[in-house]
C-alpha cells in the first residue's frame, strides 16, 4: 500500500478512535461535568462569551498525534491543532496530558487529572490504546475498496491540522434544534465533528481530509457515528461522497454574520440558514444539503477548515477567502483558495473570512450578490 492510502486509512482509524473517546466522555454525566474546563482569556475564541476546553479535546488531539507518529515518525512535529495539552483537575493540579507507551502508564497519568479515579482513567486509556479496524467506522461500508486505490504522497512535504472536537459548545450543551424544511441541524450533537486534514507544506494546499461525526444516529441507547473522506493529490481524486450538480440555493451562515451580508445574499435569492459548527457547515456543502457556507468574519481557523476543504476539493469545490473574492471578483477564484502553510501564530486564523462551495454555478451567483461595495 502506497503512503497516500496508508495515511488515509490511518486518519480514518484515528478519527474513529477520536469519536469513541468523545462518546465515552459524553455518556457519563458525572465524568462529563468533571471534564469540562473553562479556557483562559489567552485561549478564548473572541466570538464566544464563554469558550471551553474539555479533556476529551486534549485526549483526542494527543491520541491522533501519537498514532500518526507511530506510523509516520517524520510527521510527529508536523501535527498541529487547536488545543494545548495542559489540563487542571478540580483540585487545581496541573497535568501535561500525553499518550504514554502503555495503557497502564496512560491510566496512571489520567488518574491525576481525574482526582485519582483510576477506574475511569482506565476506561479512557483503553480507548486510547485500542486498535481500531476500518470496519468499526461504519458497519454498512466495506472499506476493502480502499485497497484498489494507488495513491502516493510525499510524506516529507506534509503537514496536518486537527480540530479534535469542533463545536465544543454543542458537545457540552447538546441542545438539538432541527430545521424541518431542510433537515439541517441548527445545533446539537450532530453538529459536532472531528476534523483531520493533511496539506502540502510547500504549496499550502489541502490534499487529504477526514470528517467524523461521532453523534450521527442514536439507536438502542447508543450513538453511532459517520465518517467522510476526500483525497486530491497528484492528479488523482477520490472521495467517499459523490459530486452533485443539484442546487438548492441554501447558504449556511453563522448566527453572528453581518446583517449587510445576509441582506445581499437574500436579495440574490438564497435561503439563509444559521447553523453551528464550522466543520458541520462545510460538511453540509460537501453532502449537498447546502450550496455554500459564507463567513465574512475571521472566526475560523486552519484546524476548522483543512480537513473538510480537502473533501470539497475532491468534489470539485473549494474554500476561498471571502474578502479577496468579494473585492477582486473579476479574477480567477482559485487564486483566493485558503492555504495552510502559514507559520505565524496569528495567521492560523482565516482572517479574510471564507466561502465554501461545491460547484462553480453557485460561485457565479455569489459573485452577483457580493459586490465590490461589500464592507467587512
């Protein structure tokens, strides 16, 4: 198996392990209350009055980093994400969270975070160290078809962005609201995603993305997830989804979007739906539930978009800079594609906003509504 497919299979398994950890942390109310920790002022996303970091976030990020490092040691330092690995327990004891060599060692470390609750720490450690089979991700899918793909990538030129739990507020609150007309989830656990994206460091372009929804369906008192992937590398394009030319004129937005932008889009005939979770919003575009996701603000980051961006590219879509597109709309939109190789900490933000779309027809309609007079 060439490195491209080896990496894809690894990221799929890692995303499912992440989903398992998220579900384990969520199913026990007393544990869940213990795990929630408010972020300090330096870590807060400015669009939220309150923002949270959970142990699940940290565990997932460090687990994915660990598993990637085992298969591809040269990528260990190239894995970046949203969270720090510093966590404090309810007794104000600070612990550097990491995955140890054995389950017993990881249990011992996690028990320090969990106020010496060795049993619960052991449950989490078991999930962290458990080997995942591709068949566990979605029992209805036969992943043996991946063996038919022959894709190689230059591992030495790759970087990886992780968002361990995107839409943490929904993960915590689980307040499900559904738009009955479109079946889009406006909020709730279905908006929670695990996002993993690989990009070429020399160009900044995403080539491989995995998006896992840990809380996709609820049946027989347990959650079952769903997973999507896309690959766009060396002229080879593969995806778990199929490209669709159907348009429904739906644009998903943040609830904090500028009223002027909303007015422009509405006047162009788009139906606007406010949805939580950057990863989920982009996923609705990839799955044809929406034609586009428009954001004029700098409230998403590289870890939010890298994975789903690669999936959109595999479907013929893209994610471009909102500000550049709306003020230079006569130029080739592909020139405004968001890139992921910025080394400056401040540039981790998608500062110019974004437009995620699946086909050029939608982009042409957006050009008519987002004119040069657009103000950010």
